[in-house]
């Protein structure tokens, strides 16, 4: 009976949503603890989520990872296994685990999933391991897996604090406003479904080691963060969009100036930048942001969604469009059932 009870307690499932940064995280102040060199502000996305089940089992000899129904590659499995070592050491347990993780968005759509993945994993695994964490502790834990995952712990508008402490105890995310605060939409324009050559971790490190603009990028971030908080507080859409676009292009310019330069865009990405600006000249309230990949994310308010969707439907080079409003906090699905 004891065994049965223990096994029952060591299982949990959690759901977390992806997020997109309006003020970008790019650069690390500590690689081992994954501490960001800058704060960031994001919105959590309702239509993109990851559901993850974790089961600790003393019979397992190594951690197992299933991604969207198939065993993950060795590199991914090891990244997750290193993360599970943190959980085991905090919970003082030794059992290996089986992790089953599923995205609700199309696999291979060229969308980053480490934010929702590590937020869901942090919540499910801490619960399964019997840890009771505060939201800050949960965000700190998710950050160890992936910096942007620290933000996916919360819904709505979220700010990640860069923190000052060497141990990372003050590098966690906080919610600025819940999802219902403002009916913003993100339209994700997918321009490529190919695996990118350089991930965000590698891209950041190369940028901080070689880009002559890196110092300037870092030194301006607090001002951008302050301005974005203000734009959100006032629900000033033009200000939010203009600033998000500025910050994204600045991040890319800094990465492009690395040696060798890091260029995440394809031709369609560039065409879309021009098109968004053309639409604005015609009076359309739409802005863009771009992460470490070729997809363009449009930022708009709810009433513009249909028109924009139609406008970009047949744009050459766009493979798929996903529309999403803002989403909720990460949550447990069926705790220890
Ligand atoms: C461009 O969170 O993927 O999307 O902490 O190394 O896992 P690691 O990086 P990651 O970086 C995200 C970079 C970005 C901007 C952002 O989301 O803020």
C-alpha cells in the first residue's frame, strides 16, 4: 500500500502557454544558472500550449522523454535530464522519471517551444516530486530550463526581472496585468518550418562574446522596459507596438553585428517587415516582432484580426497563420491522479 501511495504521489500533469517577448531577453549574466543579462516583457499566448506529464519511477534506470508521441533525440533528452537533476536534488529524491510532453500547436511549424515546455515541466515535475513552490520559486526553476520559460509561469503581460543576486534568487518573472486587461492579439506568420541553424542559447553567447553593439543593447534595456510598462499601464497601443518593433530590430541588429553575424531572417521575413510598414502608412494599427527565427509575429488589437488575416492569407512565402489572444497562468491538470 505504501508503494502504491508513493507512486500515486509521484505523478503530475501541467499545462503552460507559450509567450512572445515585446521587450526581448538576449544575453546571459551567468550561463550555469541561466541568469539573464537584461529584463524582458512578454505576453502569454492562449492558443499555443504544452501539456506535460511527469512520472517518477524507481524502476527506471534513466530519464525518458517523449515529445509529441515519439522518443526525443539524445541532446534534448539530456537537456531535460539535467533539469530533472535540479528537481531531484531539491526534493532529495533519486528516482528517474518518464516525461510525456505534447504541444497543441503543429510540430515542426518552426515555433519555439522551450518556454511553454520548461514552464509545464517545472510545474509538473516539482509537484510530482512533492515540492511546494511559491510562484517566484516556480519561475526561478523554469528559468533554469530556459530563460523565456520563467515568463510562461504567468498569463497576460509578464515581466522577467534580470535580478542582481549571484545565486539567481531575484531573477524571476512577475505578472504586470492579467490576460483580460487588454484584448491584444498576436498573429504568427509562419515563413519556414525548417530547423534553424543556431538556437537562442548559442546565438546569445556568440552575440555577447563578439558583437560591438552588445554593450549598448544592454545599457538601453532598462529604459525600454520602463517605457513598455508605461505603454501597458496606459493601454497605449501605438506606443506598445512602436517600442516592441524598435526593441526587436535592435536585438537583431546586435546579433547581426556578431562575428560571424547571426541572421535569423529569410527573404519573406524582410518582405513582411516592409508590408507591415506599408499597412501602417495606410492607417492600419499593426506592428511586428521577431524572435530567434524567421517567423514574423504581428501585434494588433482584436478588431483588426480578420482584416489582417485576410490580407496576409495569400502573401507569397507564408506557410501558415496562427491567431491568438493572450493566455492564462500555467496550471496543474490532474494532480497526482
Ligand atoms: C529571442 O529562452 O530560448 O526568444 O535561456 O538560452 O533557453 P535560453 O534562451 P531562450 O531565449 C529566448 C530569446 C528570444 C527573446 C525572448 O523570448 O525574450
